[in-house]
C-alpha cells in the first residue's frame, strides 16, 4: 500500500489507468465500517502519509468521478476519515458495530425510498402523457367543430343569396328586353295594363277608319 501514497513518479498511460482502477476499488472499500476498523487496528490512521492519501482521494467527490462509484456511501466515510476524532474512535469494535448497524438500516431505507421515488416518477410521467394525449384529442375535436361551423355558415350565405335574387324580381311585373349591353327596364304590372289598353284602343280606331 505504501506504493499507492508514496513518492509521486512519472507514469505511463497504462500505469495511470491501473492506478485509477486501484483507487476506485479502494475508495469504495471505505464504505465498509469493518474494513475501517481493520485499518485502524493496524495503525494506518496514525500514518501521516496515509492520512494525506485520504485527503488526495477526495477528488472522487467530483461529479466526473463520483458517477463511477457503485457504493456512494464511501464518500460519507471518506469525509469522516478527515477528522482525527473519528479515526481514533473507529478502532473500537463496539463503535464499528454501531456504525455498521446504522449503515445497514440506511441501506434498507434508501432501497425502499428509491423504489418509491421511481414509482412516483413513473406515475407522474404516465399522467403527463395522458394529459398531453387528452389535449391533443381536444384540439382535433375543436378543429373539426370549427370546420363544420364554417361549412354551415357558407351554406346559409348561399341560401340567403338565392332568396335575395328571388326577392329582387318584382311580383306581377314584366321585363323590357333591350339591346345587348343596355340596361333592362322593369315595367310594373299596372303600367303594363295601361299600355296594353292604349294599344287596343289604337287598333280599334284604325279599324273604324
């Protein structure tokens, strides 16, 4: 282990990759209180070089590195190991057992809580999808209703136009046909009768003469 936190040397790419793997495995071992008790009983926590190594390992708290951890609880214990009081107390077996029991309870609570959070997230997502589907169906129905209303208005307008044309022609009147391009005069029925009467009288006079 002295090689891991000893004097820094220039490393090849392969050596850096291997060191990264070793440090990843070691920092996750810190999530086990029994392993911390093992290190404390063998005096590692009294070695200043090892303490400096623990400080160096705090880079695993950065998001770019923490995403590779399978046991994120190790970061909590890594923080505790920065305090001399904790490093001194973890050598006690009873203290180690108490922490181990609390860690197990935390894991159980975390598992149940995580499952519940995942179920709630799935239910919320499903409800949101249903709302979006309902809104989409409502929009389509509204569009169809507007189209039907527009068609009804156009039909009503056409009917009114036909009725207006029929009303425009005088009842009981006749149309005076003119030359193409000239306006057509509409003669009321009473005037037409008078004209017809005058024409009849003229014909009678012609016959008498």
